[in-house]
C-alpha cells in the first residue's frame, strides 16, 4: 500500500494489539536514512510514541474527518 | 522487540486489580440489600434502601472500576503517567471502599453521621485522585477527542462529588436545600458528565480496537463531551436561577445527545470485521440498547413530568441506565482489561525467555459469556421487578447476587491462574 505522504505504509486500522506496534517496529527497521513511514490507526498510540521518542524518532499525527489518525514517523 | 513491548512505567498488576476484585462485592452487597428489604425498596426512587443500593453500585462498583482502570489506562490513552501509581491506588481504593460502605450504611440505617462521614471520605479520596490525575495531564495537549473527553470527565467527576457532598451534609445537618432538584443535578453530573463522557472517551479507543469496527468520526467525537458538559452547565445555571423550563430543555437535549452517541456506536458495531461475537461484544451491545431505552424514558418523563409519577417509571429507567448500560459496559471492559493485563505482566515477567500463555487461558470466552448472560437475566429481572415489585423484587435480587458473585469468581479465577503461571515462570528463572 502506498500513500501521497510516503510509499512506506502500515495500515493498522483493523489489526488487534499488539500487531500495529509490531508491524511498525518491523517497518522502521527496513527504512533507509531520510525515509519516513506512515502508520494509519483509529487511535493515537501513546505507548508507541514513547518508544519512538526513546529511540530518537520524530512523529507527526493528524486526525482525519473519518476518525483515522495518520502518524508520519522518521528520524 | 520484547523490551520494547514492556511498558516500564506500567503500574504493577496489584494496582488496578484491587479495585476490580472489590467492585463485584459492592454489587453483591447491593443485590443482597434488595433480597433483604424486598418489595418495599422499590416503592419509589427515594427509599433509603434504594438510595443505599444505588450508591453501592455507582460508587462501590462503577467508580471503583473506572478510577482503578484510569490509573492503568492514562499512560496508554493519553500518554500521561501518574506519579507513584501504587500509592495513589492504595489510598484511593481504601477511601472509595470505606466511603462507599459508610455512605450506603448511612442511607440504609438512617444514620446521618455515617452519611456525612462517608461523603467527606469519598470527597477526600476522589479529590486526591483528581489532584494526581490533573498533575499527570498538565502539559498533555488535547490532540485527540479521547484526551479532551478524559479532561472534561474529570470536571464532571468533581461536579458530581461536590453536589453529592452538599446533599449528604445537608441531610446530615438538616440544611435547607432543594433536595429533589439537587439530587437530579447530582445524578446528571455523575452519570452524564463523569461516567457518560468518560465512557465515550474510552469508547473512541476501545470499540474500534477490540471489535475491529471503523473509527468514530472526528467531528461528533470532538463535540460529544463538550456538548454534554455544556448542557449540564446550562442545567446547573437553570437550577441556580430557578428556571424549570431551561433545565428541562437542557435535560432533554443531553438525553438526545446520549442517544445519538449510542446509536452511532451501534452503527459502528454493525460494521465490525470480527466475525465471531465475543462476551465483550454482547455485553456492549446490550449496554447500548439499554442506554437508548433508558434515555428515551428519561427524556419522555422530562417532557411529560406526569410519567415520572407512574409507579416503576423512575426506578426502571435507573435500572436500564445504571445496571443495563454502565454496568454492562464495565463488565465487558473488565473482560478485556483483566486477561490483557495478566498476559502483559506474565510476558514482562518471562523477559522474552518464557512465553506468556494466550489470554483465553487466563479466562476463556465461555466462562465470560455464561456470566454475561447471568447479568442480562439479572437486568431483565430488575427491570421487571420495578413494575411488579410484589412478587419479583426478591427473585431479582437473587438473580443480581448470582451475576455479581459470578463476576467476582471469574475475576478471582483469572488472578489465581495469573499467579500460578507467574510462579511457574519465576521458578526456572530464579533456580541456579
């Protein structure tokens, strides 16, 4: 799946925990320097945010009108 | 990955569990009050035994689980960490349990000293929690409807407890206050401003997460908590200036807002991608259906006050909203939280070396489903008993007692299995 913001996307809207977390961490491992990934969810993943901060990642979150959170993650 | 999955600041399992195991005992006590007092208890919403049972459920069961769960959930849904969660949990649990028991005994025995003492103890316990929660949330921006809802629900809790305290102290000291009007307002803040707004804030996260439904659309999600609290403020101002019409309009609008939220939840549930309905799904569907009927009854009686005088009307709508709506939602939530926390703590205990057992080995869906059905039967019996108390009050009390004791048994069983697994993990880890 691709997205205008980045080709690296984890659409976790219909996944059960902890799969969104696991899939996000797996994709982050595959990113090359300068690349960013997009996580799509129906909630803000605060435990993931904490892990991202601890590991030096930055993220931006945007709530879409349909209730989807788009979280753009990169270094 | 294992290290990343462990929430290093997650409070120990004992922090929320003490609340979850105590709560069903309060529900059991409320049921036993009905068994002991019998049909007279349901003669009106003002009987001392019904006031006692109502607070055993709302404070002893609902508030107990909601605050216990918040201590655990605040970091997950809001990224806010309570300072010293175990200390907060110990004091809060003690204050809620003792305060709830004193308050109910005060109502039941007509002992005004106990009533006032219970209310003050509850105010101190909840006040302490509010200070800890506000400190944790200070500086946390409202980036999602959940965080905004959470913050507003704390304001609702403060309003409910303040009004409850005034009422209890007025009864204890013989102050002259408009008891009926203030009691309605107290119930509005407690069930709408606190429990309703908190439930919505949690539903935005847990309904899509656990039932694999679409998300709640952004605009109504942002709006619902603000509208409910705004209408409660309007109702409060109406009481202060003595305008009955404005008060009634605000109540009907609040009920309609609640119905709209419940209907939206039903629509999302109908679009779920999880094929097999589990105990939590059944419980939440039942909760939504009861809430809708209860809110329709409330708004109808607000427009046509003569309905509130019909024997059984007010008590039946209370049963639907409290036992059918909130308690069912909480039971469904407990059946997700407790096995998940047990699994999470076992996973952390194993440290990557020993895998935690799957959640259905902590508590199986069959075990949960049977108890949930017992709860549905109890709600049906309680609803029917409001109209036919003469021959249904005591059987309904027995039915509710069975459902409450069963809930305690299920949660205690989950904890005992957790301890057994924890012991089997620790033995090989600690042996040389």
